[in-house]
């Protein structure tokens, strides 16, 4: 049976090799066949895809690699916070300056 075209993307996202993802796909297809009793309808493919994603998640959970991405993203947001605040202040001052300079002056 052919594998999905997005299998390399799913494998890379889960951090597994394409060969291991192919094995997991074939296992998901067997589970979907056993669960639905049919082959080729939309219920079957939906069950196969959900089983594949579940198997990939289980495979990913077995790795001992620390997941530092959320920590790095948080640090990045904290580092950019003063710059974002400064950008907001400059835009407010600029808008206020343009509003004041665009207002017609009354002659005395």
C-alpha cells in the first residue's frame, strides 16, 4: 500500500526516520482495517490517519530528548518585549505629532 505524500513531513515533525514512519503507517492501516472492517472509504482513511498520528505521538514520547522549544520561544518573547513596547510608544508619539501638526492654527 502506498504511503501518504505528507509522510516525510509527519516523520520530520515527530522526529522519527521516514523508514520508521512507514512502518507506523502500515501498522495504522492494519489497525484501521480491523477497526472499520472496510478498506478505502472515508471512515477507513480517517481512522488510519488518526491511528498514524497516535502512533507517531507514542513514538515521539519514547525519546529522551528534552523539549526546549517552548522555553526558547518564551525567552524570545521576553527578550523582544522592551522592543515591542518601545515600538508602540514611538507609533503613539508619531500619531500624536501628526495629529497636532495637521490641526489648523488659529490666527490671533
